[in-house]
C-alpha cells in the first residue's frame, strides 16, 4: 500500500453456473472451491485480476449494471468488500443450517449416522476460517493508514464493510466451537452405548456363572462321578443349577442400581453409568442451541 494506491489479494468463492448438474457431489465440491482475487486501487481506477469467475466480483458487476452509484474508487472497493461479505455470509448460514440438522439428529438418538456429516461440516468451517482470518488482518491495515485522495465518507463505508467481515469471522469462530462441542457430545453418547452393552454382558456372565460351574464339574470325563447311572440325575443337576442361579444372582435392576449409585469416598453416592434398557433412548442435553433466525 502506497500513498497514492493500494493493492493486495483476497480469497473468494468460485462462481458456478446454477443447473441440475450442481446437485451432483462433484459439482457441490466445485461450488465450495475458492479462488484468489488480486486488486489494485488508486485515485482514478480499480483493477481486479482473477483466474476464474468469482462470486463477489459477479455481485459487484450486477450492482453496477443495476445503476448503483459510487463516489470514488475507495467506495467502489468498499462495495467489493460488501459483496465478499455477502458471499461468506451465505456460506456461514449454510454451515449453521448443517450444524442445526446434526444437533437435531443427535438429540433424536441418531448420533452414529451423523458423525460423517459433522466431520464434513467441520472441514468446511476450517476451510472458510482459513481464508477469512488473513483477510481480516490484511484489510484492517487499510483502516490504520489514511488515504489523502479518498473522501471521508468513502473511508467510513470501507471501515463499515471491514467491521462486517470481522463480525462474520466471530460468527465463524462460534460455529467452530459449536462443532467441537457436538463432536464431544457424539463421542460421549457412543461411549455410553459401549458401556451399556458391557453392562449387559457382565449381567449375562453373572447369570450363567453358576450353570457354567456345575456343568463344568459334571462334564469331566472321569470315573466316580455321582449319578452317572441314575436316570433322574440330569433333572437333579438342572434343579441345582436353577437354585444356584436364583440364590446367588441379583436381579438386573438391582445390579444396575449398584452400578449407577456406588458409594464414593466418605460414603457419598456417586453416579458412574446411566442405566438405560436396550432399545430405549435417552434424550441428550442440547449443546449451543442457536436460532437460525438469529444467525448472520
């Protein structure tokens, strides 16, 4: 940036023609592609250079064709930054809607199938964040340096556009933290599922332990076992196994109560594992629930 001109590079989303082919996965990846926009601004002209069509320059072009008036080249550059803000705002809204869908799916108990969707959303958030943060720092330098040839109202318009970009960056940071919390919640729910299955395996092992012991003893192929020639011995052994299981094994509800409320240090009751019967779901706590209408 010199005394009579300024130049730099900003990132923008590529422009893709809207058609039925956009619904394909490859086309959606193309819509998310970014490109570099190089600009040069002085007192009399603004020049932009790009390798591919970009969304912000297309928005600015339509604004000029519709008859929008600009005071000078700085005001025109501010219009370019506003178009860039609109492009990133649409992308942030799309990412926010995706996180809303993931959160609703997690609250409904479908967290295993939403892991891949959340991973894709986090990847797209990081991609946008990687481009917005350097632009915020670079454009803030334009505010600290005063251009003598720019009108005060044009500089004020540029400052407002940069402040809007800073607000978008803060909203993107909030989405990033929200995605991390959703990832932690999904991991906690999956851990609960595993612990619940292990609990039932432990209960089944305890129920089968007396029968396993008795059958192991009478299954030894050695001489001298009692009842080998008595026709009623089988029913006697079955009765002994049933009596052992009934006498030594606790009911399932009592086992779960012992696991959930085992005494902690000093005799205090501590909850270690929430017991939920198989086939039932427990609603999870809402995480960073935000309203779509309140989003930028």
